[in-house]
C-alpha cells in the first residue's frame, strides 16, 4: 500500500491536520488522508508527534479536526 502524501506547511500543526481532510468539492479525487488507523500512525510520525495507538487516536484526531 502506498503511503499517503501529507501536506505540512511547517508553521501550524493544527492547519496541517486540517489540510488532511478532503475538500467537499474534491471528495472523489482527494480521499481522506486519515481514512485508516495506519494513516493516522503515519501522519503522527510525519508530524514529529509521539506514537499513539492508531485505533483509538484516529477517532480523537478526526473529532478534533472537525472542530
């Protein structure tokens, strides 16, 4: 499975997390970068954050991203 590419702007991690969400107009061409627990693990690693259990972290991260 190919690793998803994540967009990191380097100044605001919350904005980088928001950028991982699909845009409604592009939903068919740009799926959710955090659609799988493994993707959450990869995003946390790429962001330089501590490793968390991806199964439980995914729900919390997606909830945070919505708010």
